[in-house]
């Protein structure tokens, strides 16, 4: 009987998103069939405002570790942080092979070098149209367009059927580098029958088509013409190699020299150059130290920091912290990106800073998205003709917008699945349903610590940030149990002590009388003394200030 049951369950394909839904970032999805698991992408997310002191967030891969014997490899769609950023951390716990296209692998190798993981990690560069056989799966890499070169969609074949995962994509008929998206292949796969489509939802709310990356090149030509006598700065994403290519093309046309500034951008451009993904005319790119040999009107500085990141090159230039470049009147700064949701304040701060310095700032029409709008999403659905629709890559509102598109194209409402991270979706040609949940979540990285800061620590940091801390220090006589010294109160981030002598003295007296009342009753249990100190001080401070600082009693024995 058991065997028969197993056979019935065996024929289902499980799709388990371990991150990347409910948010933009931390994309990672497991595909499981019987004894085989493959993992698509392994990205990080940047910390939310309330994650004080956290550098980045990586996915919880408990499910993959628990099923380590089944996991065959990582399939990476493209080289953006939200798809590859967690690899160095995850590989330390789950050393499995990585399959990716040329530039994507080049960027991953840079990361592995930083973490000293190159030797121990098996890697395979995959060409478009090539298939990888792993366990019960065959995975084909299909050419797409995105704001980084060598982006791929995946056709994942299993005995239960074929799932097409678009990765991040747009339809660009005139890409800056390489070929247009392979729509023909999507159509051929669609003809053979596709079980499910997992499609990028980032721009699913936007009608129409996303403009070609090439349109930005024309905008740069116009801007360079309008600012002939200025030194020009262009801030963009480090990974947008095509954008950098176009800025370099325009700079070359106008006889300008180009400096690339910002560590992440320098690394990616170097990798792209070595792999032939960018072509730079001779003598156009120069070192930053050589800038002084050229007048301002012959200079272009391409820099990171388009998102207002405080430590990126542009922010350092804007706040006079950059060692080699200061920005002032006669400079034009072009923001060639749009703010990622949540970064608007930081970007505005940098723009204000630049304007104060007398620079001219341009931030309109110098960016196109790397993600498909509604018409392109419809095109992919029409070519692939999936039975089931699984919107991915986006917040709930983006996923919902794509679900609407799928419905408008005739996909049955019951065949559209808006999943949450951790859901286990089981499917075959007959039916699909969510059958369970696995452990998921964000692991916080702070400095060199991975996962040692959890919700409790974050809550404490929030508490400290909002109300400060009071430390109560007292000494008890070892033999008599009486107070030998204190209680003394130290305040940090609560009130400025010099101007609040009266309040602090009253607080000291409140604690003193509460502690002495206990001691006089013969109670010298430290736990009781600490809790009484906390309660009495907390009540007093709340009545006087309507604040609840963290209270930390310290008792010593003398």
C-alpha cells in the first residue's frame, strides 16, 4: 500500500519559493521532483529602515540543508545582487555547483574571490540554448534582455511537465549589446506545452512597453550637447554595463575622457571588458589621477551612488568626503536611474547637497527600466501558453497586477497562484495546489556576524534608539547583605544628565528606597532586587517623562 501511495505522490512537481515574494529582492526558488532539487537564484535583500545596523539580509535555507542529498545545483538567471548576492554566504553551508551564463559567472567569481571560495566551488558557464541535465530535471537557458548583459530565462523540464521561469526580463528589439530576446524559442516551447509560467512582475502595473535601452543613448547625446562646457558626472547602477557602454560611446563622440569611480562598478566593468561584453575605444578610459591633465569640458566621471547610498562615490563627492574629486559650479550631474522604492529620501538628500554646491542636476528621461511592462508580459504569456500562472519577483501589489493580466488573457482564476515565501505548490498536468509550508525568513548579516542578530536584538536596538538606556549600579556587602555603595544611575540616550540633575537625583532616591525596603525585609535575592529596581524606576520615569528607556540593573558583591 505504501509503495502505491508513494507512486501517486511521486509524479508531482513541487515549487517552493524560499524568498523573493512580498518584496523586491532575496530571490530564491527550489524546484523538487522526487529525489532531485534544483535552486533558481540566490539573492540578498537590503535592510528595511527598522533593521538598525544591519548590512544585508539573506534567505533562510534550512529546507535545502535538511534535503542536502537531493540538491543538485544553483541555476542563476543574471548577475544582480538580488539574484546572486547571498551565494557566498549560502555556499559556506551548502556547497553545490553553480550554473550561469558568461558575465553572470564572471560577477559571481568576483564575489567568491572576496570570500575565498573559488577553489572549493564547482562552476559551469552555460551558453544560451544549452541544456543542463541534473537528476530528474533538464534546464535550458534562453536568451532574454534586462539591464545587465547575459540575462537568461529558464525552461525547467521535469517528468511532470515544463515550467518556464522568465528571470528579470524586458523585450528589447534593439539591445545595446548582443541579440534581442529569443522570442522564437519561447514560442517553440509554448507549442510543446507548458505546465506553468513564473513571470517577472516588477512593472506589471505599468501599461504599454518598456522603452529600448538604446533610447537612453540618444538622451545622452542631447545632454552632452547641451552641457558642452561642463564637467559631466553620470550616476548609475554598477551592474548596468549597457548604460556604461552608451555613456562611453557618447563621451567618445564628444572627445571626452572617461573615469569609472566606485569599487563595485570598477570590478564589474573590468569583468565585462575581459569577457568582451563591453567595447571601449582606445585611450578613452583613464585613471582618476590622470584627470588633472584634461580640462573640465573633456571629462566624464561615471560613478556609483545613484540610490543615495551614504558610502557610495557620489554621496562622498557631494559631502566633500571624496579624496580626489569635489563637485562645484560648472559641473553637471546626471542621475541615470530611478530611485528604488524606499530610497527616495536618500536620493533627494544627495540632489539637494549637489544643488547647494552649485552643480546642475539632471534626473529626467535618463533611465529606462530593465523590466517588462504589461504588453511584454502579455506577449510572453501568449507565446508560452501556460496552464498555470505563478507571478514572481515583486511585492504583493505587483503579483496581483500580473494575476489580473493572466486572467485577462483567459487563464482560469483557479490556475493562478499568488504564493508567499515558504509555500509548497505541488502540480502536475491534472491539478495544482498549495500543500504545505516550509521554514523561510531573512537571516540578518551585521559585519562579520551572520544570523547572530535576531528579532530580540533588533527589538533592543529599536528600544535603545527610541528611548535610550538607564544603568543602575549598586554594591551589596557580602556578609551583611546591606547596600555598600549606590545605587548610582548612568544615563545614555535618555536625558542629558547635566541639565537633569534633579530628575536623576529623584530617580536615585526612588531606587534607593525600593531596594532598601527589600533588604530590610531580609530579601537579598539578586533576581528580586533587579526586578524591583526595574519596576520602581520604570514607573517613576514614565510618570515624569512619558518615556520607557531600557533599564539595566548591575549588582556587585563586595
